[in-house]
C-alpha cells in the first residue's frame, strides 16, 4: 500500500519504526503547534488499520491543546481498526495525564521499545 507523503513541520516528525508510524512531537505543544500538527495527524490517522506510536520525549511544554491532539488521534485510530501507543517521560506531562485520566485510556511508556513490547505481549506475538 502506498502512503501519501507527510509534510514537514517543526513540531512533529514522522518516521517508520518496527512496522509502526511514529509521530514524534517536539518543543512546545500549544494551540499554535496543534494547528500545525492536526493536518499531519489526520493524514496519518486516516489510514485503515494503522499502527501508530506518538512519542512525546522531545516535548518541553504540553497544554490542553496537546490533550486534544492525543484524544483526536486515539479516536481516529480506533475508528479505523488501528492501534495507538504513547511514549512520554516528562514528569509534568505525565502528571497531567494522571490527573485527567488519560493514563487509563492511553498508558504512557518510557521508550518506543517498551510500548511495542507490551503491545506484542498483549497480542501474543512474543
């Protein structure tokens, strides 16, 4: 299957890793960054059965706009029969996830390999 090229932005980088599409968010994820990220997010999450990993390790600031991006990604991926994993290590961002309950819906992992190992174990691929 051929995918459309993903536009370059300064707040998100897209690349393939272990049969997953990684969206690596960078810098400050606020309302301005979200406006830049949404078209990329929609392009990638619009593919049926897509396996996506969102990596927030290079994020310095994350507000409610970032939460909306994660919710949007999760809903779009689930609607299309895909899977979504989250990588995050920033203590303040993790606190926001715990307070809002996001950790129950989209558990954060410390590394891409940790996220994918858990997914493989859950699917019986190990």
